[in-house]
C-alpha cells in the first residue's frame, strides 16, 4: 500500500530505532492514541523498526505474539541479539539464551513480521575471535535472515575485512553499515547530542554489500537539516542497490528520538526524487500544530 502518508513500498524499508516515543503524538500517533496503540500506528507508516529492546533482555513469548498481532501486514522487526549473547558471553556457551531468543524470532517469522535479525558485536570482539564468530553464525537456522555489525577497528582492515565479508557472502548474511559521521560532524548543540557523542562509536563506513537486504543505520543530528550532506551521499547508493534488485533497509537515528521520524521523512522524500517508483510522503497522518516544530 503506497499512500501520501506511508513509507510502505515493496522496494525498500525505512524506519526508526524505536517505535515508542511520546513526542510523536500529533505526527506518527494520533493525539489521543493510548500507548498500546502506538506500535500499530507506527507500523501503518513505517516499514520496519530496530528491535533494540531485545538487546537488553529476552521478552516473553507473549510479547513477541503481541508485536505480531499489533502490526500491519508487510511490517518487519529487525531484532537485535540480546547483549548477554553478543557482549557478555561473546557467543560462547549461549545455547540456552539463544534458544529462548529464537523462539521469539520464530513467532515473528510465523506471523510474517520478521526482518533480518542483527548481531551487534562489541568493540572488544576483534578478528582474533573470527573462528568463534564463524562457528556461531553457521549454527544459526538458515530459514531466517541475519546481519552482523562489527565495531572493533581491525575488522575494517585487511585481511580481516575480506575474510569477514567472504564469510557473510557465503552465509547470505548482511554486514550492517553504521554511519555516525553526521553526529560527529560538529560539536554538540545540546546535552542529548553531547551524551550521544559520548556513547556512539566512530566506526569506519564500509559500503560493501554482502546480501540482498543491505542495512544502513544512519545517525544524524537533532537539527535534521544538518544531515543533508549525508542524505545526498547515501540516496544514490540506496537507489543503485534497489536498481540491482536488492531490498535495502534504512534506519534513521537522531540523538533525541523525537527527530528520528523527520529524518526518515527527509531521506525517503529525497529518494523519491531519485527513483520514480518511490512515492513521496506529503506529511505524517496525524500531523497537527506540532508540524512547525518538526520542520
């Protein structure tokens, strides 16, 4: 379904790092929408969401079932592996936790709500642990899509980079592209940007594609207009991937989550200029008096 207030289309997906933000009332959500309707209204606009909540803990099966029920057909969750698997145990002796997590993944898959599930490795997980990573990735069920985000700087140097890319190509898994250059392009303008700069890494930006669903996580500024140079850089790349028959996924981050939807709005509408098959979004469906603040 392609309307003037929805990003849904069959060519690519765009979304935010969260779906729950009270500041989105009057744009993404209606003013009177109770919190238990926010996910539904988010899914009616965006095609995907980062499932960052699963990084902090494995939800109950009933939670996964509720997520599937509350979202519209065509919507996809891109869940993050729990940190107990990726960061605390670093992929070792995680059979129990992985089993619990994959039960929830299966629920979303059955409900046709599952996108690539991504494994974000910590900054201490370097190429010396390649064999451990390869063993873990090869143990994952082949019926689901997976993506990997690395942060140790040696993964961006040869020969480790080629070795990693070859493994992911072999397994048909994505290499997540994390681009925080907009965030660090200037000194912070507020405390939220300052905190974000202290937390987010300055990972090198590698535009290599290893699968059919390239995933870009683009971290911007609270003043969305300041992301324009990177939107201009990335839009032709995303467009080319679409022309090649790939189905990219773009997540627009802002230090303050309230601005992430506007970042997505700007990115999508710039992409609509590049590709006739992408329809511009005129406004969010519940836009009201807060529109002036967002722009």
